[in-house]
C-alpha cells in the first residue's frame, strides 16, 4: 500500500482551459492520476434537455490533448467526471469521439472504461410505483408518471463504486457519465486504500480546480495528496496560494450546508475538520468523516421541454415612458390579447424584464429605481415556435408604437440594438426530475473499449 | 452604521442544485466573525425580511467556525433556467445581504 497518493486536477470544468506550465510542474513529483470534472447543472436544464455541452468541442479537444499526453506518458489513469457536461449518453459519446480522435492522431493505444449513467423512463416509473422516489428538498414537487414520460433524458449521479471497477480493470482512461462531482477523485484514493471520508472531502475541494486557492479560479491546476490520516492541498501556479481559510471556505462552496454533505449512499460530516498550514501554501486537512447511509440512494436528474421562446432586447430612454413602464406594458398586453382573441391565453405567456431596475432580483429587489434608462427584455413562451414568433412580433410592434398617456415621442418607444429585433431562441426546458431514488444494487454499467 | 459588505471578505450567492440558492458570508478575521455571530443579527427572521420570503423557505442558516463563515440556503421560487427564472447560476442574489446593517 502506498503512503501517499497524489491527484492532479487541471481545471474546474474540462474545456474551461488551464495554463500549461503549472500543470506540467506537477510532474516533478510522482502523480497517481489526473482527474477532471466536466459537469455541472449550474448552466440550467438546457444542456441535459437538448443534449448539448457547456464547452465547445474545440476547447474540449485542446484540454484533453494536454491531459491525455501526460496521463499516457506516465501510465497513470485519466478520469473524467460527468463527461460532456450533463453526463448523458450523447455527452459521453462526444467525449469518447474526441478521445478517439486524439489517440488516432498520435497513433496511440489505450484501454478506455466508459461508465453510463442513463436511466430508462420505465426504470424510474417502476421505482415511483414502489415508493422509492423522494424529492430532494421541500420545494420540489412530487414526481408523476406523466412528468417521467415527458422527460427524454434521465441520468443519475454515480458514487465511487463503478469507477473503482474500471480502475481495477486497469483502464488508462475512464469516461464517467453523470457523477457526484467528488466521486472520480474519491475513487482513485479509495482504489489505493485511502480513507473514503478524506478521499471524498479532497474530491470536493479538487473538483473546482484552483478555486480553493487565493486568488481562486476554475481555470488552473491544483494538487491534492492523500495520506492515511489526512490530506493536503497546494496550488501549482506561483501566483496563487492556499490558506487554511481559503480551503475551509471552499468546503462551503455551492452546497446547501457548510459541513454536512450528502453523496450517493453516504453522508460526509466535516464539522470536526481541522485545516492547518503545514508548510508554505500547503494546507493539511484532518477528521473528514464518512458515514454510510442505511439505504443506498442516488440523485436523479432529468429535463423536459416546456415551451418555445422568442425574445426582444430594447432600450427605453424617454423619462415619460420610464415613469409608467409597467402600466404601458399591461396595456400593450391587453391589445395583443385582443388582436389574437382566437388563441387560448393558456397557449402562451409574455414576461417583461427591466434591466437597470429590478431584472435580477424581481420582487425581491429592495432598492428603488433612480436611473435614466432601462434595458427592456421581453420574452414570449408558447407551445410552438411559430406561435412564439407571431405573438412576439405583435408585442414588439404594439409596444413600439403604443400611444401611452402623455406621450410626446410619437415616433417610437423602443431603441433596438439589432435588426432584426426578434430573436428566435428555440425550445425551453425545466428540471422535471431532481429526486432521490433508492436502489439495491449498482445500476451503473461499465463498458470497456480498447483502441 | 457599518454594513455587512464592509466587514465580510467574501459575500456571494450561488445555486446549491437547481432548486436552492446558497448565500455565503466569509470573514478573514476571527474577532469580526465572532462579533457578527454573537450579535445574532444574521437570523432566519432577518433573511426572511430582506428577501421577502416566508421563514419555511430558508432551508439552512448555519455558522461554520473553522471557515469563519455563515451559510444561508433559501428555496428558489423558480428552478434554475426554467421559464420565469432571472438568474440561472444564482450568482447575483447576494446584493440585498450586502446592505445589512450591523
């Protein structure tokens, strides 16, 4: 058994990019694996619903080329978590295609482990009927069969178990479908006999790249070292430095609770953790506790299409209009509804956003408006694209020419930055599934491909 | 009056999953952190008032001494990126908290 295991995380999201020098500097030490997270739900339901990626194919290939070169040269595993962003079949396949392309260009061979995270609708319906599905928080609606049938792509976050299987099979490259972000890092530690609590906690810190350093960024490398009773973290770029507070604070990041973290089949309790600087810029962490849950539950994610959108961005500078903008918009809507009286009001929705006034916080905005211009964005959400386009065109022309009370600018109300003004957006999605599913056996399938 | 933004080192908001937003207030001085913690100014009641929310929509409000930080997690009325959402990453919802008077 090794005394220490070094894990290199090049960046927070594969395809975000990272400077090459700090990454290469890591290899002055013996590195046991390169692990990178590629996924997130942060960018909204569209990536999963429309089966597209967060990063461009070009950036994915650029980052992967550097990572694979070092991984294969040093004969250490390269593990990619939540491949392609949302970690569904299309996303994993895109990543696999780029990996194959890079290997072919270099005439290199590799053993690739692919772990699928997709679930069939029927599997989820069965679980629902057996009472094995629960919402993740109180404000998430109960799941229904209808919603499941509307949701074309469903994935679940994997723990370390399937990744461990791929490591035991000596895969050079492991492409994971949707993963709990720390899992691919934890799997490497656990594979080498390290404590699961320390391995997952280190994974939680490394999965964002150098965000746990100061100044923090997702676009730079970070190095983690696991020991049997602790782990350490250090920045590789001399312009950044880890401190006990920066690392402790990162434990906080984008989680609902500061020290209780729920993962697939376990809870991490970090309340008793100690964060100490053991050498310049090297932060040691102890006492991360891994508590297995009584029941194994995994987090399901699914997105369904709910509407089509067309929108317009325009500026309003006239103070007479600014002073009564909301009233004017209401009157514009009355005219639009009257013009399209034959269309059911349930088939479309119009939303106005006032940038410069309260667009970001909406009803929760505590400050009063004191500007001289407002960026107006209005969107039409409708059951099909043609209807969204038609209603939006009518809202735009009615708003542009509307003769409101006291108007002096009788030539037009809106300053459009672009021609055409109406932007066809396409389908709009929502997270229709964000629930826990209780399972009895590892449902994630490992497939091995040699190229 | 001193505002929270003047005392905090980090004051941010971010999605904690698509259905919740988490607000982090972090300090770089233990005495300032202790002072804010002991004052009891950051409470579920204050957050409910600032954000115009019912108390039940505040899912967590926890102090974490090791990180000199306070975490507040609130329910989203509209999930990230769904029709009607205003902030897909939830990254700009912290501003009202900045003006909290200590």
